[in-house]
């Protein structure tokens, strides 16, 4: 009996911690997208300066397994974000698994979803 209670309690704790997994904060993602100091940016530019309303972000960006950006091959959107942080923003790459990255990507998804309603020609080489 005691053993069963222990198993049940363990199961509850595991289930509880799974539901506490980080939920991305879209508002924070928007703030980062519009911040010139995001990733230690030094050029005064923000993601929004070059991608207003998600411009230049393709709708299949989040599913791509190979993305070519500025002549470099990357496998995930997070790595592409770091290319833009390091080059046009003059900052340094952030943790691809970190909360800032998750927030930013979640916000970019909302931009791409809004844009998907309007049909735009794909300008950027990818996939
Ligand atoms: C000075 C302008 C500039 C800034 C600032 C900039 N980008 Fe970019 N970004 C570009 C250009 C240009 C490309 C396309 C490069 C290519 O295709 O080789 C691009 C491509 C991308 C792509 C790939 C899009 C696709 O569909 O292939 C992503 C994602 C992206 N940028 C995210 C960001 C994020 C996030 C920031 C802010 C941290 C940012 N960019 C800041 C100019 C900029």
C-alpha cells in the first residue's frame, strides 16, 4: 500500500513539473524584436527595422531543416536569428534554447501567421 502511494505521489510530481515547462512570453518577444540592445546589439538597428510586420520572414521558416542565410547554411530558425544578431545588429549570439529565444520565436510566429493571410512573394532564399 505504502509503495503504491509512493508511486502515485511520484507520478503527480512528474506531471506537475511537466506542466511547469516554460511557456513563451509573446509580449517579451515583441519587446526584444523592437530593442536595439537585444543580444548586445551595437548598430542601433532592431529586428523590426529590417523585418517590420514580419517582412522577409517566410511562413515555412519554423519547419525548415535547412535555411540559407547570408550565404551560410543553418538548420534551425534559432541559428538564423543569431546570424542576424551577430551581423546586422552587431551583437553576440544568444542561447538557442534560452527563454529570450523562445519568446522571440513565439512572437515571430505571430507575425508570420498574420502575414500568411496576405499572399506575399518569397523574397528570401531558404529551405
Ligand atoms: C540590417 C537589417 C537586418 C536586421 C537588423 C535584422 N535582419 Fe534578419 N535578415 C536581414 C536580411 C537581409 C535577411 C535575408 C538574408 C539572406 O537571405 O541571405 C534576413 C533574414 C532573416 C531571417 C530568415 C528569414 C527567412 O525566411 O529565410 C530571420 C529569421 C531573421 N532575419 C530574423 C531576424 C531577427 C530575429 C532580427 C533581430 C535580432 C533580425 N533578423 C535583424 C536583415 C536584417
